[in-house]
C-alpha cells in the first residue's frame, strides 16, 4: 500500500548511508514496535466513535515509543521520521470509509490535480501539487494525443508535527491551487501542536479547517478532536459522491 508512508520511511532509514550505523536498531524497531502497531491499526475496520478512539489510543502509545526510540533527537527532523506517523495515521482512519471501497477511491500524496495551463509551445499542460494525504479518484484523460492519469482530489490534508505562520501560509497557497482545479475539494490541516496566533489567521482562507491534536508538546492527543476531524472528512466524502437533489420550494443555494 503506497499510503504506508511511515513504513516506507523506516525502510529507507535502514538503507540510508546517513543512518547505516544504526540500521539494526531501525530493523529491530520496525519488527518489534512498528509492525505490531500497524497490525493493530489495520485490524480495526469499524468507523464508530469507539473504534476511532481506539485508533487514537494506539497512536498515542506508538508516539510514546517513537519518542523513546529517538531519545536525544538523533533522528533529524529533516528525515521526516515523526511527521510520517501522522500521515500514515490518516490512512488508518479513513481506509474503511464505505465510499473509499465502493467507489474505488484511493489515497494519494504526489501529483494531485490542480488545474490546467498552456506551455510555451501552446500545448495543454497539467498543473499538480503535492500534499501529505489526499482522498481522491484516479481518472484517465486525453489531451491532444496524450493520455494522462489524473488524481482528482475530494479531500486534501496537510499533516504537521507543529504549525507556524510560514507553514500556514504555504498551506493556504496549496489549498488555493487545488481549489482552482477542483473547486469542491475540502482542504484540512491536522497538526500535533499550534504556533499560529489568531491575529495571523486571515478572515477568509482557502483552508477549510485546522485540527490541533495537543495543547502542548507532552500533552496527550485529544480523541474528540480526531473524531471531529474524522466526521468532517466522512461527511465531505459522502457529499461529494452523493447525488445532488434540489428540493423545492426551498433554498436553491445550499
């Protein structure tokens, strides 16, 4: 599964020249800690609040073991070891949404459709953006004499260990680009901690919501926040893939 990005990160550490001196430690961590965690997350197939709370409990315990393993901070932040934990957790959260299964939706990270442009030769050119996690649909489209695989987003999520003003500005730019190509896409940020002041958040932003999981570095993850995030994404996928019916008399703009 391509969305198991934390596992891929662990595998990369074992073959990296930077961490070659601790390859055996990474291998031991994967077999003794990560794979049992993955198995437990994959075994939960219900989407009830109780099931989501259990997934959060497993995540909280895994984070503790990650912190113990990286005691002293010998794994650099640039290596994306910790950030990929949350990215992969999104896959565990949404893998059993009915629409993902019945409509053949998938999870993406790279090359998400963000519109079209024209290059210097007058040829149509796809514009794409990368995000940490995306629920969408792969479709084939023919432009001129070429066929492209286009990843149409329904939900896009940025996953952060912490969110600051610069990161938030970058997320707003990405959200704006994605909505230019797919106006109905919903764009969320989920972050462990927040460092953005309320005064730094514009009154209008293309980001639909920001979910902050902790109040402080060592505080536990709030399961109710994760549940709220899950419910909003679930509702978004249901709305985006359901038949639109206008009921009159009544409101035309919903």
